[in-house]
């Protein structure tokens, strides 16, 4: 366990890459751009999945599963989507290998087994799903359809980073069909709110809810709602999107329904998703130069207990004291891990759990046994104190809640300190270079200006905040009138 | 809801295909051989996943995630595996589409974006995982590794059937690494037992545990443990396999560990999996000519309540009576669904839930309200009775247990009636043609005989039962001596 991490101040990007690997979250694989999510990282993702899945079901959605492959022709059906969506995809062209006659023990693609139509490994599933919904929807009685799927998707990214941008990633994608525009719009907003609640309450990451500018909108969407978070290096990260698709996909796939009144209308649609990218946001929001810092809500182990002893006799005494503590914590629903390995020293374990971000560590040695105490160490503040065993369970529960709250508060303060209103392009550039973060500025609403600002500064419009107040002003770039500030930032 | 199904007697295969679609479990997609798992079918699969996942964790396993793609060269590394494993795979050769210059709005594969090495969409993950384990394992301290992943896999089957044989399917695959042969063997057996317990206790399907003959063994395995179930048409279905891989993959990928004693040894391995094929087994074991029959353990809705009324007044009275019933069942952990749709008549709903195999149906109308009763209908026996509302909760809980037990007992009886000891090839053929089922016969242990019997009868050795008694006899085909009977059957 090589603990020493590059510090954030030295090289934030390197710090991140090292942390992901050293904390056993994920690593690169033999396949370019594809990652292996290691058990510890996957356990965090499973926690996230379980909480989100419950939220989706509580809002009336069911899970289903659609094919991994999308025939090329379906991909072409929604024009904006085909045009606008990245074309970097994994393309399946053949369906068989054969023994290579020239090289014993080697395989080659069987040239006779060429597909008539190429299959695209799904980069997202609107096309295959709407091609399916076409057969499911005849009448208003068939609506709404409220489905979600947990799936892997592939986008052939040239520059990849673990969790943040990988060729294959895991996500959920909701795809809903509605009778009315209002209902679809409400759904898109509701799911963006579900995401915001999840990210804030469970991941302890404050987010701004907003809509995307036309340039940043999902290809094929009428409106893209999003949640935007701010990382410790002052760059923004899009943590989730929820698209109001209007009737675009219904028209592309000819999905109409008979209304109650006997008419025939195109169906209204939404889609919404979050991905393993959230793991990147989680890591970058809370962690420090000693390693990962996990909010208790998502930590696979909320508490780890490390026994300290020299002799077998001491070991037995410590084990005897630990046993009721483990049971009491388990009974209270605390995810506790007693690390009783005799292959590693306490110091090694302390370092390991610090690196892995376990929120609370309990150390217990012979002196603690004698005194009826334990040493309780907090990962977020790195503070330690001696706690009476009698008070321990309450103390643990309270401290876990405190940590969850403190992490959110700290991130919120950071964001507040790194959100700056600017009123000129010079100020914009200066703030961006010196301080980073969100820049709140007036914008004339045109894509031309957005592009020009991006070229001048590398910052993009992260969102037009939903709760932004109307305030007339002048575009920082064109000087034209504007009615509302929008949020710019450099982004992941 | 077209209820009328082809009967099993008319055409078992057609009955199955119709049932899967009409009960809203799955359907074919626009992609050859790939299915859409519909919400109702997926809800059953989710129940199965949740129970299995807990069993895996209770036996010390964690989940992880490995890449969808396997570079061709890794696929070649384990020779037996590369030779023996089906080569019908989806092969990714390109990573980009481009706008077709000749056809506006159309896309084509960008010939410049050809991969240097083709990627295979995983048909199974031993190769990519052992290539990863190589970097994780140095010392005995790193062992055992006990991992599982829930994933989609692709095998390019020519003849596909929903759930039973599809190009893409969902499964879990466990991959473990051990210091000793004994430990790995125990693991392989343990997981086969976990599968047997799950299938018998939760799916209510009796299984035979056994090992595969060399011909039916997984390519690359030293021993393949399996569980075999019998379907109502007398054909067997392999419901799960657990492979003891010996050191084959460790040798292929050069995975060695430093022993406690300072030596260097190859690691021992297992892999084990069950898939959405289990859905096929579930359907074919219990269902009847009226539709699906689900064991209560796996039913997404264990109880459905259908209100019966003519006037708004009656509707309100029924709703008022239903409300405490729903609450009481929910509080008891019963998965209850109150179908209060006003778009469909009770008769339609009765048919729908019969087709969908909901174990218990509660009908309640104005007369029931007056009498303090409900009508309780059992899906498995199609019997109905009037039950006092006061006794209902207990009655529901007891009946659900009864159904679970009864389904297993019925399937066990069927299997007993369709397992026949034969002592000659003539008898073998006659039983197979007239009655089907498992045929218990002496076999000389050679692949030649196995092949000859398969050619003569289309039956294969399903397994060599673990609990089979030693009994000397003569091979039904060759007349050579045999020490144990094995189970033959035609199989899915």
C-alpha cells in the first residue's frame, strides 16, 4: 500500500488519477479506454444504484432491458440525434471468429461472417427504445410508459480518464412516453429534481439545477435540464441530465396514440441519466491529500475497527471487547468492518482506511480494554478522541450524521467562495485564471457569443440556473441586452 | 389482451413462445437474436438477482465490473478455451461512423477508423479477468479473490428463443482465485450448492446436482458442476454451472503467487454462472394452458386486488374496504397490487392476472363488502373461496406458503414420474420417444459412446449425479462395464 499521493496543489489531475488507483476504486484495463471497476469502487456504485433505484420506483418507474446493439439504420432515424451525437462508436461488423489457417493457435475474423447491417454498441438507447415503444403504444390507455434501464454504454472517447470519461461506462437511462407536453415536461423536471436530491443528500455534493444552452443540449432534445457541481480545482462537472425530447423521437419512429377524444397524436418523450461519472464527482468533491473522503451515506464501510495488540493474550482481550461493539453497531444498521487480519500491522491498516476514506475508525488496544474506552478517529477532520465504550454507539451514529452534514456544508462553502459575478470580459478572464469556479455573467442568448467566449476563455455555459433571478444587464461579450445571468465554467 | 394460448399438448414450443410474449415477459427486438426484457419479466429477474446477490455476499463474494470487450489476443491465450469455445461472437472492428457523402442523412462506417486489434464482445469473461488478476496477485496474502459480476454477454446463436437462447443475455459470472486446489474445488462445489438451493427454494424447481461429462464440460474447465432441471415437455434444462478451472487460466495468463513458505505457485481458479435462461426454466416448469404460474417467492405481485362495482357509490364502498387490506398486507411484507384502473373491466383484469401468473387474486364487490368477505382465487389450482376479511391476512400468508410448497412438490412428482432407469438401448429409445424425461443408464465413460448415443437418440448426458449410488452394470450402448448410472435426456 504505497500511500504517498501527489498533492492536489502539486498536480490536481495526477492526484486524482493516483487516488482512484491507490484507493482501489478502479484501474485501466487491457482494452483501450475501458476500466475495471474494482470491488471497493463497485461497492460505492452499488450503494448509489440502490438509492437511485428506489427513488425511481418511488416515482412510479419500472426497470426493463433493451438490446446492447443498435442497427445503424435506427441510429439514423432521428436526424438531429444522428447529426449531433458523437459518431465515435464501437461498430460490430462481423459475427464469427475462425482458427487462423496460417497461424496455429491464433484466431481471425471470419470474412464470410460479415453482417448485412452494422450494429452499433449503444452509446445511448433512445433509438432502439423508441423503435420498441412504437409497438407498445396505440392508445392513451398505454400511456404513460415510465421505464428505466441500468446498462453499459460505449462512446469511443480519444482521451479517457477513470470514471470521468471512459469508452465503456455504466449508467441508468430513463425513457418515458407521455400523452401530453405538460406531463413530459413535468417528468423531465421531476427527474432532474430526483437527481439533485440524490446528489445533495447522499453524495453530499451541492448542485445547481438549470437548463443547457442550445449548444450544450443533448442532440434531439428540446430542453436539457441538468445538475452542475463544482470540483475542488474550480472546474465544473455535469452530474446528471434530464431531457425533454418533445415529439422528436415519436416523429422519427412514428409513434402515435389514439386520444380519449378519438384523435391521433404523436407521443411526448423524456430521457434522463446519470453514470459512473458520478464516482469522479464524489472523489473530487470531498477527498484530500491523504486520500479518499467518503460521505457516510455511500461508504461501503462506515466504521472500521482495528485491533491493537502485541501478544496473543492482548489479542484475545481486544477481540472480546470488540465483539459486542460490532454486534451493537450492526444491529443499529451501521456498516461496520472488523479488520482482524493478522497479516498486517495496525499502522498499515490506519493508512489503508485513511486512503480508502472510511468515515470513522475505531482503534482499540489493551489500555482501552482496561479503561473501557476506544479511540475514535474521523476521516474528514483527521481528529481523534477517546470515547467510553458505553457511549460509543450513540457517538458513532451522531458522528456519522455530523460528517455527512459537514461534508455538504464544506462543499457548499467552497462553491459559494468560487462563484463570482462578473460584468466584463476582462473580469471574466481574470477570475477564471486566478480563481476558477462558476462565473455568473450576462449573456445575450446567442450561440455565436457562446462560441466566441469559449474560444476566448475555454469556459462554456454550464447552465442557465432555474432559480436565477431576472436581472437586466449587458452581455459581457457583445454588450447586447440580457435578462438573466448564466453560469460559465471550465468543465470536465 | 388476447388470452387464448396454444395449449401445451397442441404445441409445447409454440405455447412457450406465445406465453413469454402475452404475459409481457419479453419480446424479440429489431436486432437479430436480441430480446427486450419487458418490465414485468424484468421485475422477476430483479427478484432473482436480489436473492442470488445476497447469497453470493453471504458466502464472502463482492461484485466488480470488467470490460465488455475482450481483445482478440486475450481470447487466444487459453488454448482449450479458444479451441473449444464457440466462435460465434460479435466482433468490433471499427470505432467511428461518418456521414455518408453519397447519401444525405445516412451514416456509414469510417474506413479510416479500423481498430488495430479486433475486440470481441465478451461471450464470458475468464480471459479479461485473468489478464487483470495477473496484476492483483503476488502473494498468498492476496488470495483468495472472490468476485462476481452482473453483466450482459453475447454469443452469436443462429437459432434463438426468448430467454432460452438469445444472442445477448444477462447473467452473473463469478470468478475466484485460490491458493490451493482443495479450496478452489470446495468453492466450485459450494457455488453449485448455492445455485441448487436458490433454484429449489425460491424458483420451486427441483434440480439434480452433478458433474458434466468431458464432452459437455466448459472449454478450459477441469470439472464442471451443474444443476439440471426437467421441463414439462420432458426435456432437461441446464440451470446453472460451476467450473473448477484447475490452473488452466493461471497458466495461460501466468498468474503465480508467493506461498507462505517462499515458493512460487500457479493460482487455482473457479468460475460459475446463471443467466436469464433461468427465466425460461421458471416459465416452463410451472405454467399451464391458462398462462404463467409464478412461485410467490419471485412474483412481482404476490396478490392482486380487483374491485368489482357498477356505480360510483359501490366503487367508493369497495375502495373503503380495500384500503385497510392493502395496508395490512403491505405491512406484513406481502407484495400487493390494488388494480383500481377504471379503463378495464374486472373480467379483463382476471384474465390478465391469470395470464401473468399472479399467485393470489382477491376479488371484492358490494356483496363482499356487506358480508365482510372477499373472494380469494389461487392461480396454481385455479380454485376460489370466500374468506372473511378478518381472517384474510393470515389466510393470504399461509396460502402463499402453500403455493410455494405445492409448486415444488408438483414439479418433484413430475420429475420422479419422468425419470426412468433403462438397461438397454432399445429401452432407452422407447422411453425417450414415448415418455421423455431423464433416463438413468449405465455408460462406459467414453466420449465415443456418448457421441454414438447422441447420434442414435439425440439425448445427451445431462450429468453424472453427485448423489448417484455406485452400482455396477453394463453400458447400454457398448456393453462394457460401468460403475454408476448417469442421466441422459434431450435438452434445451
